[in-house]
């Protein structure tokens, strides 16, 4: 007999080049665990017990290492998409994992879509109510979103998907998010293979396959109005951070943490094992402070996530920022920024976060200038970068992994991985008069 629960398929391959200078997005940590692991734990709590993760050759080993931390109650199979040939090709890689049940129902998600658990609970409930139908979650939008819109009838049946119809031409209020259930894996994979056989130039084989299936089987809308953060560009880390910070309730302070009687802790805050908060410091929630991190004298951390063994040194301010493991900061300002692991942000450094005209900050991604949608955005800094004293970064600047920036430099453009950047000075020493 077929398993009553769908086989969960998590798409975690693709190319993360748009996330530069950050590392593999599915393994970014938001709190104690990587994003992928926390999502799998949430799926396990909903009763899902079998998962296939579609990885790529670059992240396969890391993903296997992380999923080994999961309990024995959930079985995880990792398959690899060797080339980035679209979502349809990624789904074709799961065929061997279906084993002797090729007509198994599939529940398809993407690791970089961060949503409330109520979305997947509603999707599963709809499927169990009527397992003969396919289901697509539609995020209800009040303003135009540049994505795929669902064509929906009065009875909630979906008859098509329109990609980026333009403002004022939306066929409904519902934007397609990759949270789908298909009742027959074999039919879906056959439809995808048929689209690849057509050899069309676009890479929307999966969407075209669904459109073909809609001609002879019902697809039902599952509406959703909750939080949705898509981790597509590096500044989206701040959106995902906000999602996890919003889940902190009360003050969760580990018994091994040292909190000076002259420090201030307020709001919803997690302070992990071995943290030390020194006199005059303030941690203002929502905030997360990871294991072994130091919050130095007169430092201020607010609306931020700081991971393990970081050093928020004397008088440093960290506001609305994500700071990874091992980052070193001293007497500096980190505003609306994302720091990868082991960044050294020396004394006097500042991330400028506001344009003079107070307009939307732009950033360059793969040669294109993009609006970030944020009127405040500091710097995105890759792991192991070293910034000397008094460096200032302009809004939206990205600094590559291992880059070195000399003292007193004003960084107004992106810096490649492992580059050295400094300002040449001419030191003039004039002899004084007779003493």
C-alpha cells in the first residue's frame, strides 16, 4: 500500500552566485541550526518522515554533514543535480528515490523560501482532505509582485500561471510560491520529460508541465497571507533574520551566561551558553546572541542576530544586522549589514546605511545594478575579510571573502574575493625651525 504521507522534496541545488559574497544559502545559520536543518525539523513536526533533498555538486557534502544531525524519525535521501538546468531537471533527479512506488505523492518546497509553519500545515491538510487533487499555495498580495500569478476560478481551481503580468494585469491576487503537492509523481515527471523533449529556449519546464497537467486534472489553490521571505539576494538575509527574531518569546538566558549587574537586557532576547555581557552594555530585543560571544563595555546590540564566539567590543553598536561566527568588532558601527564568518571589523569602522537623498539603496549583482527595496542597507561582507581601522563602507557595498581593506579607506564599490584595497598616501615630514 502507498505511504499515506507525501514524499517531501526540498530543492537545495541551483546556483548561489546571486548571494555573493556569502556562502551556501541553505546552510546559513539563523540561531542554533542551518536554515535547511530547521526547515526539516519543522517538516518532521508535521508528520513527514521521508525527504529527498536535491543538492548540487558544490553543496552535496555540506548538506550530507548537516542532515546527519537529524533524528532517526526522518529518513533523508540526498540526490545531486549535476548541472543547473532548471527546477524541472532538479525534480527529474528524484526518480530513483521513488523506489517501488513511482506513483507516490510529492510535496515540493525550496530551501530558500522561508515561511510560517502554518503554510505547510494548511497544504498538507488540503491534500489529506482530498488526495486526488494537486495543490499550489498562493501568497495573497496587496501590491504588485514580479512573480508568477495564478489564474484562479471562483471555486479555487487553478487553470494556469502567468509569469510577471505587469502591474494592473494580474489575473488574481495570488502569487505562486514553490509549496506544491502532486498526487502522482509519475505523471508529473512524465510531463516534465515531455517539456524537455520540446527543447524550448526557456527554463520554465516545471511550470509548463504543470500547465499541461491542468488540462486534465484539478489543481486547487491553498491561500496564504503569512510572512514569506525568499532568500535570493544577500540583503534578503536580513528579512530571514527578522523572521526568526520574531519567533523569540521572552528572555531566554542560559544559566552559564555572565550578565553584569550594570548591563541592560530588554525585550525578547536569546542569550546562549557562555555569553559575557559587560558593564554598560545593552542588548535590546528582538535579539539573538550565540554561544561564547562577548558583548563588551558600553556596547549596544539591538534588533540583531550575532552568532557564536563573536566579539562586540567596547562602544560598538550593532543595529538591525546579521553577524556570523567569530566576527571581531571594536569601537565601530555595524548598521543594517550582513557579516560572514570571521570578519575583522577594526576600531573606528562604520557601515554607512543611508543615501544622502534617502532613496532606495542599490547594489550590483552579476554586473546589474539592482534596487534592494531598502532605504537603509549597510555592507555585505564575506568570510575572513579584514577591514583596517577607520574603514567606511558606502550603502549597499559588498566585500568579497578574504579581502583586505587598508586603514582609512572609503569603500564605494564592490571588492572581489581576496583582493587588497588601500589608499596610497604621501607622508611629508618638514623640518621645523630652530628649537
